[in-house]
């Protein structure tokens, strides 16, 4: 049962990652849109592609070196995230850019309020 939950967690994380380009997206995506003129779709796709090598690989290696990576859990979450990212990215491909911007903003607002007011 826990293996399924890890995959489900990865799937949900992948869906949000695929939909909103999570991770460094809170900085990279607005900068690419407002400072460099990319569309919301281009900024999200570019951010996802740019983050794979430096964050996914090197950060994981550093955590692994100090014994802070549970490989079996990471592998299961990865399976869910792999497919979730594909699903999430598919959801937004035909969505109008202004709507995607608004959804991204609502998501960031929700996360920020949760972080500010959570106990």
C-alpha cells in the first residue's frame, strides 16, 4: 500500500510540476515572462528543462552522500512524477496563456498563504 502512495505522491507532484513548472519556477518563470518576454507556456517548459541537470542530479548526489536519500522511496515517487509531469503538461497545452498565468498566480498565492499562516 505504501508503494502505491509513493507513486501517487509522485503523480500528484508531477501533475503540479507539469502544470506550473514547480521548483525554481517561483523565480524563473516570472523572470522569463516579465523580464525576457517569454510566454507563460515557454517559461514553464524552459524552466522544467533547465532544472533537470543542476537540481535533480547534483542536489540528489549531495543528499545521497550524506545518507539522506531513500532510494526505494525516490524510485517509486519518480515513477509517479514521470507520468504525472506528462499528464500535467498535457492539461495546459491548449489552455489560453492568460488563464494559465492566473492559475499559476493562484497556486503561488495559496502556497504563500499556507507557509505564512500554517502552524
